[in-house]
C-alpha cells in the first residue's frame, strides 16, 4: 500500500539521516577544535548554526563549553612546554650559543651564495670571508656566554675558592681537658700570651699555646661558662655564665718550657681508635684553681650568654637571655645602663677595639649598634638583614661590622652606610660565633656541620679547614678566634667535641696584595 510504502521509505530515510547528522556533527567538532581552520571572529555556536541535531540547545551549549575548556587546557600545556623549552635553553648556554652561531653561519653562507661567492670555492677572498665570519660568530658566542654566566656566577661564588688565592691550613695543636663542650675561646692581650676556653662543664681553662698544657682553671661559676674575654692591659678575665652572673677574676700563669714534639705515629694510632665525637682524657690534670671572683655582676634575670670589655677596660657589657644588655663599671661593679629593645633573647655582644661602640645580637633576627661616644646621648641603630637568629656580630679594625646567622649567611656591613650589606656570604650550614683577623682581614666561620671556612671581606671563599676522622672537630664548631701575635699558631677553634684546636693559616702573597 502507498501508505506503508511511504512509511517504509520515510523510515529508511530516517534511518540514513541520523548517520549523516552524526557524521556532520563529528566533523563540525573537529573543525571547532582546529585553531588553524577556524576563521577569526566566528564563535563556536555560529559554526553549528543551521545544522540539524537531536540534542537540546542547552546540552549542545554545555558540550561546546566543555570542549572549549579542553581546548584551553591544551593551549596552556602548549604554552608551558614552550616556556620549559626556553628554560632549558637558558640552562644550556653553550648549546644555545652553538645553535645561534650555526644559524649565523648559514645566514652568511646564503648571502654569499646570493652574491655569487662561495666560502668553499677558489675565491681569492676566501681567507678574509672566513676570518670575518669567524670573528663575528666568536663575538656573538662570547657575548652569550658572558650574559648567561653572569647570573649564575653570583650564586656559586660563595662556594668556590678563588684560583691562585687559596689559604694553606695546617693543624698544629689540640687542647684537650674539658669534660663538656666548649662554647667560647679567646686570646690574652698581654704577656704571657695564653689561650682561654669557656665550657659547659662550669669551668674556664687557660692553656699554653705552644705546648698545649693546661695552666690554670677557674671554677667560680655555678653554671655553664658561656664566654671568656681578657682585659686589654691587665691580667684579668671576664666570664659570662648560665648562673645569671658575670665574673671578673685575676690570673697569674707561668709558661712551661718548650717540649720536643711527640711521636706522630703513636698519636695517629691513638686518634684512630677514638669514637666519633670523643677526645682523649677525662679532664684537666692537677693545675692551680681559682674559685673566687674579683667582682660579680648580678643584675640579669636570665642566662648571661656573653660579655666583653669596652675600650680602656674600665667598663664591661653583658648580654643575657632576659632580652637586655647591661653596662657596668669595673671598679665598683655598679650597673650604669640597661640596654633594652630586643624582642627575644640575646645571643652575643661585642665591643669596638678603639671606640665606645657596642653591637648586640639576638634571636629576633636583628642586631643593634649602641653608641656611647657621647656621654650625654646614647644612640641605637637597629639592623634587619637576616631571616633567622643572629648568632654573632663583630667589629673589624676598619669601619665594618660582620654578622653571622642561623639563616646560613654572613653579611659585611659598612658603619657609614648600614642600609644594606656590602657583601653577603651564603653557606650550607648555620653559622656560630665568627671572628675577623685584624691583620689579614679574613673571616673565620664556625658551622653546625663541623666545618670551618675562611672568607675575605669581599665574600670570596679562601679555604676550608681540613676535617677527617683523625683531624678537625667531630661535633658542632662553636667559636673561632685569631691570634695576631703568633705567626705559627694564628687561628683557634673550639666545639662541642670538648676540644680546642690551634691552626696555622698561611696566606699567599697574591692574596695579601689584594
């Protein structure tokens, strides 16, 4: 029947149309996702306009939005890949320089070929052309290398020693006798020149530098002895302690006669048998002991972590965990000033060798410069150059301050312009109590990782003190001190391995000229 035939024809036609529509629809999606074939200014909805679809309009729009998001994700990935390729090229300057040079050579060859000249033929100007091309490409390559190396050289300069200016370091003497870690050490400023050490075993010891023999023991503190400093003209010592006091005490020592050097082979065998972090000996031998202080300074409400003599030796300054530093008269033990302002515990204090200036360090990431040159005005400057605890800040002979921190940096500052450091040394470990050589202007950095490194005032690394199972410190290195009077044993270090070490640091003539 015609109706059935029409129905059959209509159903067959209807069966074919969906396939055609699905095919057309899939093609339209591919065209939509193709960036190159899509005309500018035409929206996705316009490209599907006029095409039949069984999908509701809202569903179609939702699908188009989803496909658009997928396209944007691919575009972002494409852009990231491009940026990554650029980054890799920056990390490979030599490779990029070679590519650029090759392109320049190809461009030059194309120009020469267009002018009827060839680089490889028998042209009389062959040598000149090669020379010109080589000169231009070498200049370009050198410029690229200089540009890319400049940014990386600043980062790694602190980890490299300058060629031809390497300091020579040799271990000369070990001072063993404390029963606990050594926090601080110092050299006397008067004759006889001896070494002083301050230890967590509640004592301070004086040593013969040449023989390594213990000469005197001070046992007047009831807590850990955290620092030791000697009077500039008299045989007096200043010690700070965890018993919340600082003591001033007198000493009298007599240097022993020099002894022949011990058998090196025997000492090596004994040293190799020691465990990591241990030293020989259970404590000092029978030596004279001082138990009474000449003066006791008692104004702090917390651990006294450091103390130092002001120029002239008539006043002393102490730094405490009570967040304050105190200024005392030596003769009367009277408290003259209380220096407040730090937000957290103090870690160190230091005085200028020739002026009435004091610098205090703190866990609040700052160090402060206190000026007592004018008796009527006491000014203070706060410096915020570190991001972690400032473990120490010391003066140099010139107008500089050097600060060390737990943020693994050491910064050199100019007293005339303290807005920003003039040099920054970046290391791989926290820095403890630093010292600066007055004659050589070399900074000695003691680290938590048992290393000791030497830098000059410009931030260039000179050397690292040798360390092995038989040589050097086996625990954290707490402090360094220079001995300007002795040319052989001129640097001392101490650590929590209960020993102090004397070193000979030899600076090449090339470095001294700098």
